[in-house]
């Protein structure tokens, strides 16, 4: 398998080319703290396999996408977010996507308003 020439920042973090404080890691994904937190707890749950964005996912991604959500719930429990948390997936520039590598934002630790954004 060839290595992509232009890795995303998340691929570089997964490959340990860029240091990060891992909150969680398994065979399929990892979680790190967001560098621009929007809540007291703001973590990213990132698949190791690149799916550019949710809108480009395929039926083959179904198990991975489910794993990301289940893992986010597990991490929320570990982070003591029993009062509530929010999961956000941005899809496309207009939605605030800044890295073309699907990831789930896990936000909590304060009252989150609605509608978001």
C-alpha cells in the first residue's frame, strides 16, 4: 500500500509525525483535544482510515461511522459528561469543515445553546 503524498494533519498525528495528547485510541480511531476549544471539553474523535467527509462516505464506511459514535459516547462517559454533551460533524467548507478528514467533535462541560452556529 502506498503512502499518500499529502497527508492530512490527522494522518500525521495518527502516524506520530506530529505530537498530540491522545485521550483515547483503538485500532480504528483516536481522540485528541481540539486546539481551538469551543467548550470546556472539546475533543475530536478521528478515524485512522481517511474518509474525506460524511457526504462522501459509502456503505463500506457504515461500521466505522457507527464505531465513531459509540466511541464518542464512551469517551463522554469517561470525561464525566453525564449532564450532557453534543456531537458535531461538519461537512464542507460552508459547514465549517477545515480538514478534509471526517471527524466528530465531542463538546460538553457547559450549557450548549440551540440552534448551534
